[in-house]
């Protein structure tokens, strides 16, 4: 054999040693999954997160750990998750207002959700109920509008904070009905509901389960629902559209996001696992008892919903001249 022939295998071996070593892709999930929320412990989306935690952990084969990071109307949690490695191990669950409203009012410069977060799955949709203290001389929306027109700026509506979905529901009513009502912002729903029941504020848009006990006891009066259909929890209460404002509609959502750049196959798996868990009869019954609903959706459909709500919210914020708190 030619001497050069004996050198070729050795040369090839040396060359192969210089090639980069490609490590096999880490299996997903490779460790406990962290589910971050901007909701306080015991808050609405925290309750949703814990129900999902129990249902999804056995399907993923690893623990799911809830990480509460409240602050700046969800932006603390948003920023934290956006900066995590895009490996699916850290996820974000938020109400829609924290990803469509807060980035426009509580971030500088204004934050574009879909440039920082990847949509995984929408886990719920829900409508709000408009309730009034019994001292308000109105038993339906038409009568409330008449009272508000007779007393411009005197009828108040409470909310859980500036830029919350609860405020936007009230601002939309003002625009559609062409009335002047006074917005009173609180730091969260509990103190707002407390003052409403005490009669210190007149009305509020709020989640049905939060006030159903007060409605049943006669401490509050349910006037209307904000969505396109009546609530199974309050079937006797009409929608605002039924009451004459046909263009009125506002609803809330909750969803799961991942850091932008998370591989499509990981997002697809998470969408399938969470969607499968929420489609079981047990979870459907649990969601219905809370006045919320899950409809199976793809990441693309959820992303389109977030973008639609972001744009709709931007128009409403501008029309209502809503400004962030300083």
C-alpha cells in the first residue's frame, strides 16, 4: 500500500476530532415546569393556574410549580417570562387584560405582547356581570342609562384598577350609551366589591362568581351580562346587547404563553396536553361552576385572538382617553 494510503484513516480521525460536538436535544420536559402568573395567590387566574397544575402535571410526567409574581398589572410576570430560555420549562398564565391592556398602559416604551411572548393555548373565556347597589333606582340597563343621563357624572362604577377589563367594560358602556359616569379605581376586586356592597359606589362590572352570593342574598342587583349570551349561572339576566345597545360586547380570556422562540413542537405538545386536560368532563364541569368556558384552540387561533383584542383595546383606550396611573 502506498504510504499515503496508510495516512488517510489517521488524517480522517484527526479531522473528525475538530468537528463541533452536537449534543442531543434535551427531552421536554426535562425538569419541573414553572407556571408564572401576575395574579396574587387566591386571585382569579391563580385559581385557574392551580386547577391546570393538578390536571396537567400527570400528563407531562413532571411537577408543575406555580410562581406568583404580581406587580404593575401583570407586567412584572410578563417581563420575567419573556427573558427566560425558550425551552418550554417556564410558562406564563395571564388574564387577557394583563397581555392586551397592561402593555399599552404600564410599559415604557409600549410593549408588544406578540413580539415577546409566544401564544400556547387559550384556557378560558368568560363574561362580566354589571351589578348595582340596591339604592340605585335601576333594575336594568335602560333604567341605569336614564338615571345616568339625568345625573351626569353622579353614578359611579368601580373597577379593580386603571386599565382593567372591568374599567374598559364601563368605558364601553359610557361610549355606546353616550352617558357620563364616574370611574372609581381600586387596587383589586375585593375592596371594590366591599365598597359596592356597602353602597359607597353605585355599580361595577365583575366576574359572576365573585358577586353571585351577594346577588342571591339581595345585597346587589344584577342588571346585565357583557357578552353575546346569557350566563348559565344567571340565566334570568339579559345581555347588554339584549337591553338595546346591540353593538356592546366585551369578554375576558385567560391563556398560557411561552418565551418567544420556543420550538413549535414544544408549543404544539403543550397545546395538546393542556387542551386535552381541559376537555375532560371533570374539568368542563369545574370551569362551568366558575362561569368560564374552554373551547379547544390552536396556538395560531389564540395568537390571532390576542392580536384582535390588543387592537380593539387600543382603539377603546384612545376613544375613552384612558391614561395610566402616575
